[in-house]
């Protein structure tokens, strides 16, 4: 499955979800280098969270999208069971070039991934916080998209726009795109407001996009691990909520992969 983690708002947990879900999938498969993380954000947060440098002279996803490097040459192994198609700061420049290229720009990632698709059981794409060409490329390459959502006031803001964008992608570039679901991130069950926001979203979507059973708690280890350049599963913490978060990513991976098997 190719899964895009998308939402135009920044700071909602796209990168945290993409990295930790990909690692959870790899742990469940139990074999290294069968899951690929594709970093489509010029900020390169997924790249950093997997311990790689965004300034290195190694080719990155922008080189692949612009046809300067074959996909396989840009992919790196990580010590965490997942491979990485890294982003670098130059992706911001390449994004502008892609935006100006009206013919087929949306298909660049899809074509790039096609050349390595056989190697991987799953590809998880970390989208940038915008609905620009890099998100369009990601949704065009994906079978499914997943939306992280924080159960706060205004937490559901932007949901209409991402759903409308997915609908446009379905219409013009990827008729097979489907919603995987919404992941509730930074969950605190004692917070009454959170329950109201989740129920509000459930009602307004009317089953059109499911909400995963796995809610990811707010836990300091998820915020600290990227600074250490490791996914949460490889970060040492004795915090009880750390273990809870890891269990949630495991459950989320099973929900997504189980859903795929039922198709
Ligand atoms: N469940 C969580 N608990 C604690 N911190 C979190 C959680 N999810 C995300 N964060 C932190 O919040 C910030 C934004 O998350 P991030 O995944 O980078 O969002 P996005 O990719 O959507 O911009 C990061 O510093 C991240 O470490
Ligand atoms: Mg991010």
C-alpha cells in the first residue's frame, strides 16, 4: 500500500504519524527494508527524525522528482527497519519548478515510486503543510491517505479543504485514491473538549472517512525522539504514556493493514 499522511495545517502530527507508523509496520512485517518512508516536506523533518542530515550531499527526493537521479540511488537504509527517500532543503526550489510545469508535474512521485515499488510492501509519504504541488504529487502517488487531527478547538479546521483536495485528485489524476481514515493525535481522555471535537468530526463526516480506533496520546517521548534522530520505538523512556503511544502505532498499523487485506 502507498499511504500519504496529509493535512495542510502544520504541527498536527503528520511527520510523527508517518515515521512511527512506518516503523510499526516494519516491526509487524519483521523484515528490514520492506517499508519505505518518502519525505515530501522541504523542512525534511521525517529525514531528521530518522537520523539523517538534510544538508548532506546525498541525492534527495527533489533530485528524483526533477529527473536528476534514479529513485533507487536516492533511497537510504536506516537502522530502524525502514528505508528512506530523504528530503533536503533544495526541495523548496524544486517545488517552485514543479509548480511551473503544468504537464505531468502531479505524476512525478508516482512515476518515481513505480521504479522501486516491487521492493516494498508499503510506502508511507510524509506530506508538507500545504495543498501545493508536493501534496498533489503525494496524493497522486497514493492508494490511501490518512489525516492526523488534534482534538482541540479549531482542531477540525482545514478538514474540508483536505477532503476537497483529495476529491480533485481523484477526479483528475488518481481515480483510485481512497481515504484510509483520521488518526486522533495528542489524545487526553480526561479532556472533555477532545471528546466533543471527535464526536463533532464523526457526525460531520457521516462515515465518509472513518476515525481509527487507535488514538495517539500526548507524550513527551514523541516530541523528544525526533531530536535524538530516532523513531519513538527506538527511544528510551520509562514513561507509561510512551508505551501507550507505541501500542497505538502498533494498533494503527494493524487497522490499516487489516483493512487492506479485507479489500
Ligand atoms: N502525540 C504527541 N505527543 C507529543 N508531542 C507530539 C505528538 N504528536 C506530535 N508531537 C510534536 O508536535 C510537533 C508537531 O508534530 P509534527 O509531527 O512535526 O507535525 P506536522 O508534521 O503535521 O507539522 C512536533 O514537535 C512533534 O514532536
Ligand atoms: Mg511534518
